[in-house]
């Protein structure tokens, strides 16, 4: 059993590793739908529906096409989830101290949601470069850049952007990413905590299906509210437009509906992916706590 004076450090490590495991689980369970989402966002005239995009991608690029960008997606999700859950746990600790709450569960739902927003802001710094690489790889077949000497491997693409476009270009799309993560994570953790309060009588209870449903609710709310910002982010990272010009371009060509292109595969992915994420996170935390904090 760990000494209490090391609890804060141990909990930080626990939250970080839980985010790592959760991020890996979420990616590989739903990656083809993420590829579908990005293609529908960036090339809406060519990819008009989920079925068309999935079948066309598989026919043209094979199974590897459906999992294109999966390595940077893992890095992105691992980095995002590890940072977000670490930040969420530490921001919650600060909120507990400031409000005099004895535990995370004693915080109000609104406080928990704002802690989530803060964690999303932290995650945006880690997420932007990996999402940039992922989006570039996912759309290479369509843009034709792969045939013109642009790298097709994640690290090579990372270095290509850094050397040919400049290191600062790796943060291309950070502004919409920051807005998406802050706004989205408010609902991500808020929705998760709200669903837990409804489904679980004991706030410390861990149930496979209840945790999965709660995570699915949080993920669906997150993407439902933040999706239009994600469309803008993808346009900025794949093309050369500024966020404002990307918004104008989307609206002028497709109207308000353009901000929701690809939302179907996104929501199809959000519920099972985020459900798997929270199951992995909560059970990792449970296993760690049994070893670290409970007497033998």
C-alpha cells in the first residue's frame, strides 16, 4: 500500500496510463468510421454517404485504406486521452480543494463539466500535430499527393511537414482544435458523469455495461455539439484555408448542412468507441487502486 503523501503522484500516473490504454482501445475498435468521417468532411462531392465511402475506400485502397492513419490516430488518441484524463483528474483535485469537497463525486455536475473543458484545452496541444498527420494520410488517395512524392508513412509525413512547411505548420489547425476540445470535453465528461448519476446508485460503482453506456452518452454528446468545429478543423488541416475562410467556403458551397457532413459515421463511432474508452479507463483505474491504495 502506498504512503498517503505519494497519493497525488500515484493518481496522476494512474490517470495517465488509464488514458493510454483507453485511447488504444478506442482507436482500433472504430478506425474505419473515422476514415469515413474525414473523407466525407473534406471531399463531400465524392463521398456522399457512409456506405459509399466505406465500399469505395475498400475497393480502391483495400483494408489498409480503411485503417489509413491508424498509427497517428493511435498516437493522437493516446496523447489526447492520456493528457485529458491526467488533466481531468488533477483539475478535479484542484476543484475539490477550492470547494471543500471530499471527493470527485461530491463536485457538482457543472463543476465536473468545466473540469472536462479544462482537460480538453490541455489535450489540444498534444492532439493538433498528430491529427494533422492523420488527416493528411487519410486523404492522400483523393488529393493525389502520394503519387507526387509526399510520404505515405506517419513519421515520414511528420518530418515532411516539419521540414518542407516549417515546424510551426505542425500546429496547423490548433485554433479550431482548441475550440473543439474545450467545447466538446465539457459535454464529454459532463455527459459521462450525468449518465453515471442516473444509472448508478453508488457513484463509486463500476459496471461493464453501465460504464460503457455512460461513456457512449458522453462521447455522443461531445461530438454532437462539437462536430461543426471538427469539420472546419479537417478543412484547415487538409487544405490551405484559414479557419474563417474554411467556414465561409463550407457555408457558401453547402449551406449550414455542410457543417454536418460526415456526422453519421462520427456518431456511429462515438458511442461504441467512447464506451470502450471509458470501460478501459475505469477498469484500469480499478486495477491500479487495488494494488496501490488498498491494504494487503
